[in-house]
C-alpha cells in the first residue's frame, strides 16, 4: 500500500512538473481573460439570446490568439515589455495616456471581480468585508514569494485549474446541434444586427475576449520569466491552447445562462445567478460554480494588477517583475498592491455593482483599439523585433479587425442612449 501511494505521489509530482513546463504566460493570460465579469456576460448572453453568441465566441478564438501572439513577437524580438517600448517610440505622453486608460479599465474590472467574490460570500453567510479582505490578503501574501517569477507562476497555474470546472457544463447541460445551427444562420442575417440586445451583447463579448491589460501582462511576463527566442513555438502553442479553452469556457457560461432561463432561473447579477444555480442545478454544482467563480476572480485580480505594475514600472524606468527582490523593485510591488484597493473600497460601500458589467465590456471593445493599434505598428517594425515582424498583409487585416471592433463598440454604446 505504501509503495503504491509513493508511486502515485511520484506520478502526480511528475505530471505537475510536465504541466508547469508546458504552461506559462500564454495560458495564464487566457484563463485570467475568463474572469468573473466575463462569465456573467456569457451567462447573460445565454439567458437573453439563447445560443446566438456561441458562433461568435468560437470565431473569437482567431482574433484572440492572433492579438496575443503579437505580444510574443514583441517580447521575444525586443526583449522588452510593451510599456517600455511605447514610451521609447512614441514618447511619455502617449505611454502615460495608454496606462491611464488601462488603469480605468482595470478599476472597472476589479469592481466585477470583488462583486463576484462578495456574492459568493453572501450565499455562504460570509460578510462582504470578510470576503474582500480574504482576496486582498491573498493578493498581498503572494509578494512573500518575490525574487522568482516561476514561483508566482506555479501558484497562479494551480488557481487557473479550478476555473476549468465550468467545462462540465458541456456534459451536464449538453449542446443542441439544431439550435446551434439556427444561431449560426442568424449570424449571417443582416436583420439580426438591428437587434440592440444582440449588438450590445456582441460588443460586450468581444470586450470580454481581449482587454488592454492582457497585452501588457503577456509581453512583460515573457520577459520576466526569461523566455528566449527558442521558446517562440512553444509559447505560440500554449497561447493557442489557452485561446481555445478560454472561449470554450465562455460557451459553457452561455449554456448555463440558457439552462437557467429554461428552468426559471435568473442571471441579474452574481448573487441571482449563483442562487439560481443552487435551486436549478443543486448544491454540488452551486459549490463547484462558486469555487470556479472565486478562482476566476482571484486569478484576474492577480494578473490584471501584474499587467499594470509591469506597464507603470517600465514607463518609469524602474526594475519590474517578480524576478526582482522586493528591495530592488519597490515601485513595481507598490503599484501591484495599490491599484486593487480603490475598487475594493467601492464594493464595500455597494456590492451590487455587477450591473455595470455589460457596459464595461462594451467600453473595453472601444478602449482596446489604442494599445492594439500601437502593438500592430510595433510588431510591423523589423528594426525592433527582427525576424518576428509581421508582414503588410497581416498588419492590414489586424488593423481592419481593430477598426471593426471599435465601430461595433461605438455602435453598441450609442444604441443604449
């Protein structure tokens, strides 16, 4: 028995080493992308529009991957993060404007993360203050592992695994091929886009797919981890797998929202959604969904704040990254700690802020255009990234997609007035 236990432990330890060697910044940025507000957006999409968003979510895998793949080219080709390069190329004013815009988006994202954690706590009888303090404590304690990016990454990889519980929706609820086919047909019907709810949720799902902090995080995390040009293929593969899993998790959210509507549930905020899951699907799946939601929110808080700390540290020319000891990169760690606090205080005043989530996601689709266009331009410059530069055709396609996302976001925003 002891020999068998030791063998099992050795197997699990070996599997853990393999997973850690395969996964990294690309996986983490994609799983953090499926944060609590994104999951709620997906549930609301399923609740109000049935399967109509599923074809789009599957299609979004393509721009999601190719956008983040640019950060790999930039980091490995230049050896620097996007914040530092934007400052050097376009000046402090442009770099600071981009960072301030990201900080605004980050703040709105934190509201959703904390609101989701507060909702889970309330369903379990835990006061909002206690729930928020637990997250802030975890966010602070991770600094004790400073001096090694890989130690931090291993912790976040374990956290990301808990989010995968939502993939169980494909087995528990299933997917109706006929309904999916009908949704795909409507995708090509121009009349569909006259529906304000459809365009609004489409813009929100696009905003949930790619966010500005993702660009800052992945490029800087690759540098922080010490990846070299020979890691290029591996990092692309990891990012591609992450993009597929990310959007499959969003599809799972749509299925849950649709199931809740069919069975008389509600998705009007995190608290309603969780309570409905408990009534409709039972206690086991309520606890599973709660764990997944907390993991999604916590991972996002970590990664978003890392993205901002990387960007601001690079802008100021200070040492940035967990590879540095606290004493050597005090500004980086201070930025990492401070950015998450204002949103936590707001949620303590009102935990019902999740209602703004759809509007925030629509705004993301608009705000993304500035840093994304800068990123496309930077990775088009062979003098900066060398052999990792993209060609003119690809750049034109990416610019076109960016403009279309911006136009859709503006249209959706104007339609709400």
